[in-house]
C-alpha cells in the first residue's frame, strides 16, 4: 500500500474512521500524520514511519491526565497485513488498523476519560453515602450506547454489585443519589444499570425520541441526554406516545427542581424525607424489592412500601399482588406458605430497621417505625 501522499493517507483515514466510529479526521498537510476525532471528545493520532511499512497510533489525553500519572503507550501496527480473500491491500490495512485500535487503544482511552470525568467524580462522591455490606458495593463503568449518526459513543453507568450479581432493587436509589448530585440518569426497563451524565449544554427539544431498535425488531425509546435505550416496543405509534409523555414529565420535573418525582418503595410525600429515603435504601441493599417498579412482577416478588403514619412515625408494608393476598382473613385467602413468607419478610424488615434513633414494631399489617428524631416533612 502506497502511503507516500496526503491523498493516500486521507483515503486510509476515512476508511478507518468508519470502522472505529470516529466523527471526523484531520490532516496537517503532510503524508505522515492524521488525527481522528470522536463525538465524545476523544482524539487519536496516526503517524506513518519513514519506511512507510509500519504505523504508530497514539491516544491523545487531556493535560490533567499527566498530572494524575495517567498514560497510554502508543501502539505500532504493520501497514501491510496479509489481505483476506476478496480484500484489497487498502481494505486489509484499514481493517487491521481498526481492529488494533478498537482492541488495544479505545478501551484504555475510555477508561482514562472516565477517571478524569467531572461527572464520574460527582458520582463517586454521591454514591459514597451508600452503606457497605459484606461483598456488596456500588460500581462504575462505561457502556456503549446508540448514536443517531452511527458513531461510537459511550456513557457512564452505575450499579449495585452483590455476590449473586447486579441488584435491581438498589438501582432506583442509585439514580436518585446521582440526580441529587446534579447528573441526569436513564434507568433501562428491567435493568440494574443506571446510565448517567452531565446535563448536555445543547439540549434537544424533546428529551426522549423513538428510533428503529438497534439490536432486534421494534422501536427503541432513547434518552437523548445519555444515549441509553429505556425500553423497546413493538408498535411505533405507542412508542411515540410514550416518548411524548416521558419528555413532558421530564420538563415538568426539571422546572419544579425535583430530582425524583417518583421513587419506588416510598409514598410521594416521603420522597424528600431523608430518613425515610435512608430506610428504603437499607431495605433495598439488604435484598428487599421496592414496590412500584413497572418491570417487576409483584404477584411473585414481594415489595416493600413506606408511607406516613402519626407524627414521628412511618409505616412499612409488605405487598404482594393481588392486593391483600398475604394472610388468611384478608380480602383474598392466602396459603399457609404465603403466611409464613409474609411473617418472615416483615420480621426481616423490623430487624433491619430497629436501630439507634428508631424503633420498629411488628403489627398485623406490617411494621411501625418510630423515630426518636422525627423526619421533617417537605
């Protein structure tokens, strides 16, 4: 492959950019160097060595990376790989370089960008308030998300790690903490992951839009702030209606300055009561499911729900649908097995929530938690 002219290098760069998802390329007028720019701000530099048989690729890092001792070693790749059947040498070179870039440089560059991200630093600070349990803790990473231009795009993601996997129960409370730290979040349907980012400087007219499903048939409801897919629907018109409704609700919530207009496991008038939120987090971290997640089958999975009682008191119900199907004598008769299961769950709530500063008493319809320092009501 001849790389002795700027035109030849430009042609190679265009082919590589398509394969690695770069937004654009830029040359400095020579036949030796080209830069790749990604939509999220990352930059790569490609330099052809003098014999023009090998190519050196460097991941560009911001200045603060050096101050924190973060570096990425350049990689050197042959410019003359053996073509596969039906490939020209030009095609083989672009494919070979793109493979090395994707495998050896982009993951490192994404990791460094995450470590330097202001959003990541705020997220770490916010999530550090969560309690630690043996073998359990919050975790942060990056995952690819769809981009309307087909470019490669990544978004930060948080989840609660347990020995048995990621916890769906804790996800709403991770998202709440991140929003209270000033970040915007996406909670995909049925997922324990929470995607988050800073509020975009240039915001789309509507936060949610509908696009053809990126993996299977159907239509994706996409959060344009993070790029994450909320849910996939079979019917395009239904998906558009959901997108319009979700965008409208988001506008109302942001005007009101309310981080979490709805929070599973908590009555609306307790969402802003910090002590009640702490109780919900403790229950979720212990493995109990908050009631109100639309992707959980509450005929099989009991959900806890915290609601106001007398002054200085909150009540915790253990719910299993259909309503009342928890013990004999309620609206629906329950099996002995369900009665035992109900009693065990409620006793577990009480043991967990009976701590200094509050007392938990088991009652027929759940538990009553009395605070020595009552939570303030918003």
